[in-house]
C-alpha cells in the first residue's frame, strides 16, 4: 500500500532491508534518486501529523520497509509511527534528488516508468549497492510477476471472512475462466454469503 510514485522506492527498500536491518544506527545517509513528479507530489520533510500525511510521504514509505522489511496499511497509523522513532530518524538522513532519465521515462508513453533508486551510506564509509527499480509490480512490464502476488492477496483476504474450504472453492472457480463464465451470477454470489 504505497502511493503510486513511491511503489518502486518501497520495493527497493524491502530489498535493502536484510542488508541494513542490523545497522540502522550506523546509517549516515540514504540517497534517493527519483522522478520530478515524486518530488513534487510526495517528497516531504518535517512532521507527519496523520496517516494521510504518512501515506503521501516518499521518505516515510522508504523508511518503514528499510527498518521493518515490509510496508502494510497499519504502518501508517498513529500508534505505529509514534512507537517507532527510527522512522523519523531515517527520514532525516534522506537525500532526494531528481534523476532526469527517470523523469523522461515517466513521461514516455511507451515506457511510463515509475523508477526510483536507493543507496545507503554508512558512517564507516561503506555503501550498499544502488538498488534501482523501474516499474512496480503489476505494471504491464511486470504483469507475470504480479499475478501470483495478486492471487495470494485474494486468498489472504478470503480467509479473513470464510472457512478454508470455501476459500478454496471460490479461488478455484475464479482461476478456471471457462467454469467461471458458465457459472450463474446468483450461484457465484451465493459463494460470498458467510
């Protein structure tokens, strides 16, 4: 759950998490390269007063997965933010700069890239690799990679409401296009009655 312009930055932060998680206090700076739209729309410094501030802050959406390995909706809530001062400590170490190629490719109709890159610099002078991601999961250039994640999310959400057998039945029907197309609407809808 990351604002569109930050999705690749959040993914890069998830990839960097295993490398930095035990060295968060040793981080000197975090270099973020992004496109002009992200800078204009979601780059924020200073206090973030509510979940709406946080879910539209590039730096927040990088700090959380750097520190915790993931970004979920609950991470934007006041209690989570208040109880994890590392988030704002990491935000203060971030340097955001425009990468002209990212801006150009964001605007190119045949690409529509949403690129971001991250690199962490430590106090001892060592650095991580620069992690660059050009397209978010689900983008037309990463569609195949996104389908299993979407299916997993669907099943996870079904399990919040239905028993496992019912979830398997709904999921199996949705995976079989021919069978789904031949299912009466009222029979399909009946599957969603708890």
